[in-house]
C-alpha cells in the first residue's frame, strides 16, 4: 500500500501539471455530467461561431460545440459564459433546423 500511495500521488500531480499547461477546466453540463475542456478550444469554437453570423451552416458543428451548447447556465454566469452557451446553442439550432445562424435578434429590423 505504501508503494501505491506515492505513485498515485505522483500521477495526480503529473495530470494537474499537464492540465495547467493545456489550461484545462472542468465544466458542468445541464444534465449533471462534468467535462474537461481546454480554454483555447472553447475560445476557438466561440470565435468560429461568431464568424458564422448570417450564414447557412452546411456541416455539422464540431463535438465541442455540441458540448458547449449543453453547459449548465448556473455553472458560469459571467458574460463570457453566457456568450459561449448562446453562440454554441445557436450554431447547433441553425444546423439542426437548416436555417442561417442569427446571433443578433434585431438584425434586419431596420432594413
């Protein structure tokens, strides 16, 4: 037992160090599950989603976007958390419904 204890502690320390370098964070989904996502991957998905405004989505969203759309609203109530969930949810909904991505509700109202 004394041999397994230091080994397991060392493995946990290595995992934390690796996650720190990759900026991995745990997020809770609406169904209660937790996922570990890289902050850079999340930002990349949000950036790509914002660039889709007004476009028809012909390819399915990447798996990280489907995951981001399922984030629990109370998990991150910051502006960035709300933006991430909203962009991912709209991207998925636009693809599923075969319509353009509309990130701004008042778009076209003045035209």
